[in-house]
């Protein structure tokens, strides 16, 4: 069986579903389905879709036409079922051919009734600081409760907590960390694959706990405790970046040195092991905060101590026993959306949202200002964060202010209106004022259309006494932040990275180089033409498409470069791709929406499919960049049919690094590429003009 969207191989089996929701729950679920259809996770679950199941496919020169996309796959991308009657009927038929499993309905009811929201206090990770510039962090097993109504869960952890301890470091002071692998035992997460089926009386399959009759995957159960830590956002040398293939087994340590030569920022650490990151993070090796402090931040007098709290968000699923009761065990439930002509498994989302490792917790707060360091550590789920009052209204912009983003503070505070979008890997440094909500209970929610089994993330219980803090957000935050100007950005060399759609082959991340247009009819495999706003047509050719292709992008140390990302996904319901560059912070320059319908697949001589544009992609309209996206970033959201440009100055240590989609399933299925940063004097002595990837290395 071919590699799937989750990096999974093999077939899935399983039993059917049963009924058990109340009439109100069924009505509400039906309303959501009519509005959204089946929302499949993480952008590359499709592309070039025409409603009704077709897509831009060509017969090629003398070849048979590519089979049309199945309606079920199109529905899984987010197209409403009202527009795809064939998909709805196919899903119902699939459900009808499987025997009903009453345990499924019992599990859904238990998830809604036994796992009560806002029952458990929010755990706040302890703080670790180095001694004489050194620190040891142990990766070890622990048994912890994810909710007080659940049995303990066996986890692999950093220092024994579901979310690792918060590491604090000073800007300009080097910290050496020994990440010691003290893990042992069998892999602590059960993984299954379940064929997709639709039962309108139940939540969607990815929002249901339990295996649904599928047998545990032996290949996952046999995984060793093989782990490597990546300090996400760190400007460090290639040997300290947590290279995915350099994971270590128990009894060994990963030794890393972090210069911390960067401004105050909220970095984070997580596992990055080759091929299995999407599974390792599920075990408990998914997140821990790393906060860099500096004098500029200290002088601002932002809320600190007990009023500065990390909020690490991710979703999970839970295993059940034969009676339908929760075991406490974690479950990686892969939904096989389509099995032919190849198997497509939806990137993981789960029914239960956790904050700092606990399902739907609460936090008691005083009636004053707080600083929340928010991180989306999910595999693929995006969040649209809103704080709601007791009437369900979003707090006004003066009460929720963004102070910083991934790689540091913003130049000025940005009042929040309409929520804070966070794709996996993105962070938000939020200031929240509870002073006008004394004695009330507020909720942090995910306001995206498919938030899990419920939109709630956590509750804030505001004290009844007035706060005497007297804090107000400063008018200027990062006065030292110097954005790269548009003129400098336009002069900088450009890298082009393309994300292809999924059907009729697996999605890929292409590195491109500008070239002369080829002779002959289009489409040509690996050739993409783009018409700029002024009507100029540019031609790009694919030079790399898998992780193991030779390095094509080599950056002279200290250089400023533009990186342009193009999504050829057409389905507007698809999740965005969170695009991440290691070892550098960047700033958004521009975003535009394109008509990508001319990107076509064509059969190749000897089998397989090529892809290219039959005519130049045309610009439809300008997009917008948020205040956060114009600040210091290291992950940025790439929505379907978007062309997004960022600019970065590579002034950190040289080395070998990676860029990739931060949807873990996509990263593990090779939507990840290496790039090099090397001193310019060294590149000047290299063969073939230095190999910078700007048309000089062949």
C-alpha cells in the first residue's frame, strides 16, 4: 500500500456506529454538517476541486484521462454535503454496510456527560533555569490524569509532566542542555485506522472516542523510545537544531547549545524524530515552553510571576475498553477517508481539547491584567481563539491585546477583534484584562467551524475583589524591532516553495527555480507559470520534491531573502498549511489569492502522474496580513490558493536546517526539505558558482 497522507501504510478495518444522542444533539449536528460538510484536516488533503467531485485533470498527450476525484474525498475537504449528494449517499451506504456498535454511542454520551468541563484546575508548568549555563532535562515515563473522571494515562514526558517545564533563559547568555533519554517500555499510544463512515445521528468519526472495532497497529506498537528535541524558534547552529534523523535511544543524551542571541521571545521545544513526529508528540513529548528574557521586555513592566501563564493547546483522543468505558489510554485514530486508488488517511484531530495537558480546565484569576503565552501544539487542528463573557460575547478589543507573536514582541500592542487565529506551531503573547468581569466566569473557546466535541477550551473564574494593579499596556513594546522594508525585500533574492494538492497522488512540497518557458504544449511536468499583478508571466521549474533530494537552497550567511509559498489547493474548506523555517525569524510581506484551476495532473509514460499548469495562474485579489504576521514570525498560515511572501535575514549561525509544513502528518510524509546556511567566503570557493539555488547550481 502506498504512503498515505499521515505517513501510514496498510489497510484499515472496523465495525460500524450506533445511535444514542438526544434529539437536540442530532439536530445540532445536522445543522453543522449542512453548513460545513466533512471538514478534513490540514490543507494538503486535496486540491483543484470542482464541486461535485471533479478536478482539473488532463488526459495528457495520448494518455488516458486521470480518474475524477471521488465525491467522498471532496466532501472530506470541506465542501458542504448539500452540494455533493453523491458523497452523502456514499457515506450513508458505507455506514449501512457495517454492523452497529452500541459502544460508540455510549462513548459519545460518556464524553459529553462523564467528562465534565471546567472540573479540574489548570496546571502551570514549573520553571527551570540553567546553573552556570547548563541544564539537564530528563525524558521519562509518568502516569498522569488528563481529567479527574479518567483513569491515569501512561505518558512519555519531559521531566514527568504532560506539558514540559518552562525553561527560562537570558538573551545573550548561552545555555547548554543535555536532553537525556530515560524512557522505556512499549509505545504508550494505541494507533488504529478506521474506514470512514457517516452516521447523521453521531458526531463525525474524528470527534468520537474509541477504536470502533479496529485492531491496534502492530507497526506503531513496536516503535522504540527514539526521540530528538527541536527548540522551535531558536537561532542556533545546525548541530544544535535537533536534526530529525539524529534521534537517540534510551541511555543516550542529545547535547545541544543555544546561544540565545535573539530578543525576548516565547520559543518552545518538541519532538522532531524522522517519520514518527506525529506519533511521538502524542505520547507526551509534544511541548514545553522556552522563554528568552531581555532588558527591553523587563522595562515594560508586563504582568509577570503568577500573572504570566503559558497556555499550551492541543487535541487528543481516548481509548475505550470492551464495555465502552474510558481506559485513560491515548488513541491515535486515523480515519481512512478513501481507500482507492490509494489510501488517504486524514491528519489527526481529536474530540478533546487540552490546555497544559488537561481536558477543559479552569483557572482562578484576579480582576486585573494577565499575560498568557499561548501556543498551538496540535498535530493539525487550527484554532480561532476568543474569550467570551457569560452572555457568550467576545471580550472587546481593549480587554484582549496582542503583545507579541512567535519570535518576539510586536512594535506596538494590537487590540484583538474577531479572535486570534493560530495554526500548529504559531504562538500569541496575549494581555487580557479581567477587571470589568469581577465575579464572572469567562470561557476561552475555539470559534472555528469544527472545534472538536465542544468549542470550549478552558474557563476563567474571575475574583470578586477589585484589583489594585494599575497596569496598562505600553504604547510601544519592541522599540528595537526593525522591520525589513519593502524596498529591501523586493531587492532580495527569492525562493519559491509550492505545496501541491493530494489527488491523484500524495501531496508534495516542491522547491522551484525560475527558468525560461519550455517549448511545446502545456502542461509540462514540474513547470508552473504565474502571472504577476502587472501581467508579467514568470516560469518556474521543480528542482526538488522529497526530503532526500539534493539540497537546492543554500543561503549565504547574513543574506536577506524573500521566501514565497504557493498553495495549489483549491478547496476553501481545507485547513491551511503552517509553513515553518528553522533557524530564522521572518516577517510577512504580502498575501494574494490566485486562480489555481489551471494546475493539472497528467499520466506519465510508464505509470504515475506528473503535474503542471496548462496556462499561467492568475491573481484574483490581494489578501491581508495580520499585525502578528507583520511582526517577528517563524510559522505562517498558508491558506488554499494563496501566494504568500515573507522576508528573512539569515544572520544566525551557519549549518544545515529544515523548512516544512508544521502539520505533523505532512512533515512526516516528506513535506519537509533541507536547506544550508554557509559563510559567503566559503560559498565563493564552492564548485558551480556556490550552489545558492538561484539558478547557479546544476
